[in-house]
C-alpha cells in the first residue's frame, strides 16, 4: 500500500488533464461540407453546431435536396469533431503511458 498516495496523485493529475482537454475541445472548431461546399456546418469539439452556411445556388434545387445537403454537412462536421476529440484523447493516453484506446 506504499504506492497508494502515488496512485491518488497520478489519478488527480489525469483528472486535471482530462478537464483541461475538455475545455480545449470546446475552443476548437471543425467544418463539414456537402455539395462541393454549397452547404457548410461548423461545430466545436463538444459536437455543438456553431454555424450553418448555405450558398444561394443551393436554394434553387428545392427544399428536399437542401435538407439532404444540410444533413450531410452536419454529419460530416460531427464526424470530424469526433475524430478531433479521439486524437486529443489519444495524445492524453500516450502522455500517460497508457495503451491506445484505453481512454
């Protein structure tokens, strides 16, 4: 049990690093697009949508196609945001000497 104080200290450090990382993810943004950039969606590292941009030519194609483009752009942006979060978590795990995928 001599290592218990060390383990608690390491656990506190991990918690502090994870909290800082979560905060940083909120400051990072990624953009997804559809229709060759006709519709773009910007989200942060917490998967919150910050902006949706629709080019005027997208409006000429009709509501159904526009809805499909917005949906595709949202999914693209959210996928990119999840990849960004996974990369940051991987860096945290590597910095702690943990195997990839553990966090």
